[in-house]
């Protein structure tokens, strides 16, 4: 399988990157092709809500010419996409949210019988890291991800919330195995 991973953290060696790296290593060990996209290095503008993309629902027809269109193309070409983001104020980072908003260009006729998605039937997964417990903290992010999966008409193939302290060296020991389990569920 071809898997695109999306790192939504600005920290290339932080907790989220560490957990994502373990997942990517397992994916490669299982024989899959993995490409990481570091969203902090991408030039992504916010969705303008102009709906001009709706005129050509069979392609990425966003009028903005930035890195989002390239990344969306990689997502469409992949068999699976793994989103990875630290928890910022109960949700995704701004870098990740910009890209999620731009997925608007991938779907037409939302909630209609003839809804279509350029990502239909692909598999997606989520890695989220945060300094506090899941409860009263991460639920909104995971609800958003569930709704994104429905919008994109994809199969949610796994998710992982890792409660981490401030430094990757303090990531709980069991998280590496959970990251490997996520890799296996993403490709099952």
C-alpha cells in the first residue's frame, strides 16, 4: 500500500513526530510505501468558501494555487492517509486545520444521494498527542475526525490518543506498541 502521513506539528522531533515515526517504521517494516508531509513547511491558505471547486467535482478544482492542492493530490493517490496532530485547544493544530478545511474541494453533493468524494473508500487514521487525559480534552478532535471520515466517504481504520509529557523521551512506554498496532489496523 501507499500511505501518506500528515504531520500537523511544527516540532519535527516532538511527541507527535516521535509517535508518528514509530507508526511509519512499522508500516515500512510491513512492506508499505510511506511518504511524510510536514504541514508546518507547507504554504497552505485557508478555504475561501467560494465553492468554485464544485464546478469540477471530478478533480481538485480549488482556485488557490498553493501546496494544499499538491498535498490533496498525494492523499487521493494514496491508499491510506494518516493524520498526526498534537492537541491544541481541544482540536487540531492550525496547520492541520487549514488542510482539513481545504478537503472541501474533494467532495460534491454532500449529504445528497449522489454525494461523491475523490477519496471515497480509502482508509484514514489519526494520531493525536496531548498533555492531559482524553476525557474533557480530546473528544472534540476525535468527533471532528469522525465527521471528516463521513464527509470524505472513507473508512476510519484506526486512531490513537497518546497522553505525553513535554519531551519525547517521556512518552509512555506502551505508546510505541500502540503506534505499531495502529499501523497494522491502517493496512489490514
